[in-house]
């Protein structure tokens, strides 16, 4: 298979993106010896307010001699306060990041690739010199970013046009959904998950059914492969290989957001890996179809706003245009200071820092699991964390709705994140509900929207309440973790004992509420509901079929059980494809997910 042609991948906006003319002139001539630079608006170095920087270093991960960082060299002090005229970032830090990515992931794009034009016929002395069996490596470049959020915004705008379909894990980092993809009106296609991340069989089934139905196929898969937010799932090498092969089959770009990569501890606190970490998709990317996003936010501190994008040279060059055009690059003071810190530490000191953080988080994960066993046994289920910052739990009571935990847990003095706030189908439904509320307000004299109306909107989308919720075990100390989970146990027990509202009862209450509205508002509501029911009736049939095939309670979290659940999903998806396709088409670019309401995860 030939390497990805990135010129065919750009959005309409990205095709028009160019390096600002003045930026190009300034960066080209700013370092030329003997040049009198009268062309740029760069402040002179002697006008800056700081003549040096001095920072204390915490004792974590390094010896007592390394307690202070001083930056006194005039060139460094000036660079820290000047514009970043290199679109890729501060060159010494770019080099450090490149070497780290190359060392830890050993990207396949840095290796010679099989030449697709090479004949399989035996070579002769006359032909061997003119036709090599290997092509030049695809290559890799690194561009510094202002953390992950700004980079994700740029990458989505580079690769997606408004309304495009995009694949992502069913539970995911809500920021990208609410701040990036929904405002772009993208059609979100959530892929079911298990304890090892997204399910390859389900991914393949979704794409097959879209292809058969004649729907637009997505060209981008966004995923969080390590310590996934919110589930904590870690995608193992075999699962990663399966997903990559599907990306090749369906010609997908993989956007690998690996914010928790450094925070791996699969063997617990007594045997943390340091820098001996499970590599990412870059390690198997032979086509140049992987974009890797790293950040120092979860490692050194989010206030530095530093990370990097690693990928094929064409991708990196286009991304650099975006950084130059939006922010003129990552913060120079952060880049200079962090590079000086990393230089002072060296690789051994850096690994020491990583190791102590892994051990700390592994210990706190163990504390959280022990507290859950004491206070949540019989009320919830969970799996041991192997990476990241989060513990993912499922309430076991029939019809459990984690959205009720916000009020119940806050009353007990502890806060969690309910599953509906980080579930892609629920986030889509909430966005549609808000839009419908605005339309109702514009069409009637009714002010606001009742909770019952919001429940009606969710019911129309065929979504069951989410029984899942996320807790973080890194933001507070061990004693606070124990007390917090103790309080959480009381909250979960309280809502687990309460009865849920059945659909028939909900309909009765909705009618009663509607009767209190004025005649005009009631007529508008009836018309809207009839239209919704007609549009999503096929989606409801599909969701019910899929839910029957992949029930909430999966008996085992092993690969074998996940594969069994995936096989059931594939069979149900084939039976429900026509209904799901019709529903997605009727809803248009807002998208009804083909897997809405399905919960394979356990």
C-alpha cells in the first residue's frame, strides 16, 4: 500500500492556509549574519523587563543538588521573552521531543519502506542498480503545541469540513465533542468499547454498514489509547494492530491523543515501567497515517501549555502553518525553561521524575480500589486502573442513572463525573435538545424547558440512562480518596434504591405538563414530537436490536468475552443496518449513531 497522500486529506480551510508573508520574511532573515534587520516588529532584547530567571526545583525524582534552575545567558533570557519565529517551536526543545518520540516509539515511518513500484521478478545485475526494493523512509517531524486542546482544534480544522463524519470512542474526552466537533456540525460515529478500548469488530461493522447504505465514510478516527479518558482503558499491542489494519482497510487517519502515555503502571506501584513504556500507533505506522499528540500537561504541569504533534512531514508542515497563523507558536518562556530543566536533569533525571509520578499514581489507584471494595461492593463494578488518572465504575442496580449522582454525591460532599456528560451519544442528544429548546422558545411564548421535556428529547433519541461514572484518584491525597469513596457509597446506595421512571409513566407526565401550556405552544410541541418520532423510529429499532445483542452486563472483561460481545454486535448491526442508515440519513449531519444506546463496556 502506498503512503498516505496528505494533499488529498486537507479540509477546504487547510487547502487555503498559507504561512503569513511577514512571518516568512522575518524568520528567514532574522539569523543571517551581518544583516541589519529593519523589516520586523520584534522588540529589542534590552527592552525586556527580565534579565534572568531563577526557579526552585521540587525534590521529586532527582537529587538535592538539583534544587535550582537558573537562566542567565543573555541569548536564552532574550529568547524566552521574544516572539517564536520558528513555526515548529524552540529548536532545542523540538530536537529533545523528536529524539524522545523516536526512542520510545521507534516510528515505522523512519525505516525504509518497501518500494510499491518494485517488480516481484528476480533482479539482474543490470536492473538491481536502477530499481531498489526499498523506498525512502516516509519520515517524521515534530511541532511544539500549546498543550493538547489548541492542537486538537487546529487538527480538526485541518482535516474536517463542517458536517463530515468522524469516528471516536463511545465514551471520550468531552472537550473535543463540545468545543470542536459539535460546533463544526460533524456527524459523530461513536465506536463501542470494552476494557481494552474501542472494539475492532464493531468498528469494521459500522463502516461496512455505512458503505452498504451508501453513506459518507469517515476519514478520521480520534482515540485515546492509554489510560483512556474517561474509562482508563489501555489498548494493548494486539488490539492496536487490529485497529491499525482496519485503518488501512478503510483508509482512515488515526489521531492518537496520548495525554496519559507517561502515566503507565500495569504492574502496580512496586514495578512501574519508567520510560520502558508500551509504544503507540506510530510504532506500526507503515503508511504515514498516524498523527501522534503528546502533552506535558499531565506530566510536568498544565500551566506550561506545552506538547507536540508528531507525524509525517507533510502533516507537520501544514500544522506549523496553523500554529504560526493562530498563536505564533507555543509560549517561548515555557519552552526555554522546560528545555533547560530537561537538560539539567538529563535522561536519567527525567526518567526518575516519570518513575516517581507513576509510582504515586499507582499507589493512589490502589487506595481507590481498596476503598471501593469496602464501600461500593454490591453497588458498583469497576476494573483495576493500569494507567492514567481515572477509575471507571458501573452502577449495578437495574435502570441506574448516573446523572442522578451529581445531586446525590454533592449532598454527601463529594463530586464525580456521570457517564452522560462524557458519552458521545448523550452529548449529541443534549446538543439536539438545546437546539430544540431554542426553536420552541422562538415558536411560542413558553419560557425555558422543563426537565420532562428534556427527558422526552432523550427518549426520542433511543438512549438509555448511563449507569457509568468516573472518579479521579490523583487530585487528592489517600485519606481524602478513602473518605470521598465512603461518601460516594452512601450516594450510590441512595439512588440505587430509588425506582426509575418507565416510558409509559413518562408519557403520562409529559402530556400533563403539555396541557398546562398555552394552545399555540402545545400545538408546536405536538408537531415537533410527531416529526421526531417519524425520523427516529428506525433508529429506535436499530438501537433496541443492538442493545439486545450487546447487553449492559458482560460476564467477563477478558479479550475472549469482548470478542464474543463484538461478534454479537456485528450480527445485530447487519440485521439493523437498513434502519440505522435510514435514521442517520433522516437526521442529516447531526447524526444518529448506529450504536446509540449500546453499552458493550464492563
